[in-house]
């Protein structure tokens, strides 16, 4: 399938797709449409479609993306199937001239990204080696983390790979495997995560730091935002300014890039709480989190050993008393 044809599918209006399913907006303006989420039951509308960018976001889940992502969620289908169905819907109204261009060949990659990395499949289930990496190496609470993660299958030069995927606002994915690989399925963007309490907004450089924060807390009450790279500082500032959010807490890396990013936020007029003072001896928040978990595990092991030795000593004394 041609990349230009995939771009055409992404231009198929999300509001029209929802209209075909009998879903009407609660509110409509020239710039956006607001719905009660079609992905879950709710009484207050929190599902917004940006009609200019043709992107959607579910504020209740803190997730969004393109019409393809929405089709996959609503119809429980694969990427290839979503593209095929959307191609058919568009063809029914004559929106596109060549339906065959939208029917992917299953033996070929279905989505070209940056000319090299091609997205093949998205799954809600992480393979055991990724689960072990997150829990054993990164000390991530898997139960809390899984709602934010996908298993991404992609292709490079004819070879297939898998990675842990973290979705962004524009329908792209940040990728990481269980070794050293880091990458992106374009487009690259920030990832906002919404809660009831808006401010202060907790800002993270990467999704592993956010998952660490998630694992450390009983419950998250503040809005969170993952930049997915310090290169997205300007985009983050614009996003916060649009929503009149002025108070932030930064959980960035203890390096020059992290320090520059904090200064950029300060210069932009935000009230900034620089949280890396709490993990100043570590590279990042995940490093601090892992160290803390290891210490807790070590203390627990020592306590169990002490209890075991004490129990054995008591039994030994009881035996000696009986012998007397």
C-alpha cells in the first residue's frame, strides 16, 4: 500500500466515522466535537475530536490518536483490518477513487514510517520476556503499567522485531525493547495523562520514568505529561499554555539536557518545582526507583533471615530444655 493512500485514510473524518455508528456529539464547534466516550460508559462528555487535525482524545483515559487507532479500539480489530474497513467505508461514499489501494497484502508491511521502520501489528499483550524486563530490571508494577503499554511488531529491511510501545497524542508510539533499543513509530508527539486534579502537572522526559512514578504511588491525582524526548519541550509549553496550566513539577534526567529543559520552562513563565533534587544521585527517576526497590528487597530478605534464625534458636532452646 502506498504511503500517500494511508495518509488519505487518516484524513477520513473521525466525526463522519462516529456518525455512521450512530454516535452524535454533545457539543460541536468549528474547531472540535465533544462526545460521551464511545470506548466506555460515562455521564460527562470527555471524548474530544479535533476536527481541524482530525485527531481524537479520550480525556478520561488520557489516550488518543488517528481514525485508524479509533477503529482498532472500537471494532477490536488489527491494524490491517482497520485500514481495510476504513478504506471500504470511504469508498462507499466515493471519498477515495481506488479501494484496491487500501487492501493490504498480509505478506507486506501495512504502514510505512520514516522510510525504514514499518508497523505490522499492535497487541495488548506483552510477551513474557518484556514483562520480565519491566518487573525485574525496571521494577515496574505491571498491573499499573499495562493500561498504557502495547506490544508493537514492526519491520526493518525485511526483518521483523518486537518492542514495548507507549502511545502518544498523535497516534505514534515510543518503542523500547528489553535490551538497548529505543525508537519511535512516527509521528512523534507528547503523551498527556489526565486525572481529576489538573495542577501541578507532573512532567516526565520518557515513559519509563512515568511508569516508575506510577509504580511508586498508591494513586496518581495530578495530571501527568510525558514529553517522549526533551526535544518536545516547545511542544509541551505550547500544549500547557493552550490549557492555561501554569504550575508544573518536572521529573527530568540529571544531565545537561534535563537542566536546559527546566530552564526553558522557567523562562516560559511556569511555576516550576524541580523534582530531580529528590534523586540527585541518580541519572533519572527510574534509576532512583530501582535503587529504592532493591533496598526494600534487601531489607526484607534480611528480616526474613533474622526471623528464620530466631525461630531456629528458639527450637534449639526448647529441645535442650526437654533433654534436661
